[in-house]
């Protein structure tokens, strides 16, 4: 485990095709985001397909959100900007087994982008310690970042409205994309809850369906044909 943790901290900074940066794990070759565009991918897969979808569909003003794999904090930063722009409350719980150090994220250029530029100090705060509980934007965005392995994580039942499932791919971490893991997450969602993820691999869809989710295949960002939105129940028919 010691070796695994040490190795997991070896990353290189990369530039993706939309100009936003990302990180590559030197041991596995896995990148934190799509090389076709980190920001473009996060914006579509997690914000548009998950957060914006839920806000429109459910008209809710308070969202309990769980992220699996906090990583660089890009999804959290984009969610914070949505909370601020739409004036909604987001309680953002994120788990991360190998938190990045501040010097590993300082060259990421997310806060140079127009939309995220106002949130430079918030982004710095996100990475100020391995674990964190802090409110931002006059309390509209509450972040609880926990250093915990997904396999050991015991989420509260029927608590979350939305899950961002952003683990490394099933090619390198198949143990995270299983029926058992998705069942645990299924039970942590409220009845109208939604899980979004970037992977539409057959084994991922099967594991999601076997754990009770209704799986929707959506058009992916550049370089990816499909991505997934999984619903706990078909509330649109309710
Ligand atoms: C695809 S990257 C995350 C991307 C991240 N959401 C972002 O925007 O930068 C996957 C993340 O999952 C973390 N991770 C790997 N194994 C994990 C585990 N067993 N439990 C929780 N997090 C894990 C990695 O350290 C990495 O930060």
C-alpha cells in the first residue's frame, strides 16, 4: 500500500486539445481527463448531464452531491461556479484516496479560463490540505473533502441527489466499477437521484443495471462516442 500511495503521487502536467491542462499518472498512463479537452469533458459529462440536468428536471435549490475521485478539483470548481451563478446551495462531498499536494496543482490552468477566473483563491483552498470542510461563496458551496478509498467508504443512505463517478478507468481500476460498489452508491442516492460518469463501457453499463440503475447513454464529448447518466428511478414518468 505504501508503494501504491507513493507511485500514485507521480504525475505529469499535460495540455489537452481545448487548451485546458490535466495530469497523467506516470505509472499507469491514465489521464485525469480526456486528452481531447479536460474542461470540455467535465463541462459536458458532469455539469451539463448531471448538475444542470438535475436543476432543470427537479427544480431543486439544494443539492447534496458526492464526487468519487476529487483529483484536481475541476468538477468541484465548475460546480462552485454553478452554485454562484444560479444561486443554489450545493453540499459537495468528495472522496479521494490520494489527495494531490498544492504544488502538484498550481500549474493547472483551470482558473485562467474566463468562467473560472474569479475562483482562484477557492481553487487554492481546495488543495490546502488532504482533508477539508469549508464553505465558499457566502455559504452557497459547502465542500467536504475526505481522504478515503472508495472501497472502504460508507456513504449515508438516501442522502445524495447526484453522484459524479470520476474514478480512473475500469482498464486500470476494475475493482471500482463493480456491482457491489454501484449498489452502495445506489443506496446512498435519494429516490430521484442521478449518477453520471464518462465511461460507457459494456461492463460499466452492466454493473450499473445489475445494481438497480436505469442507464441512459448520451452523446459524449470530443473523442468519446457515449457517456452515461444512470437514474435511481424513472422519476420523469412518476
Ligand atoms: C480520473 S481522476 C479524477 C479526476 C477528478 N475528478 C478531476 O477533475 O481531476 C481519478 C481520481 O480517483 C482517485 N482514486 C484512485 N483510486 C481511488 C480509490 N480507490 N478511492 C477513491 N479515489 C481514488 C485518483 O487518485 C484520482 O484523483
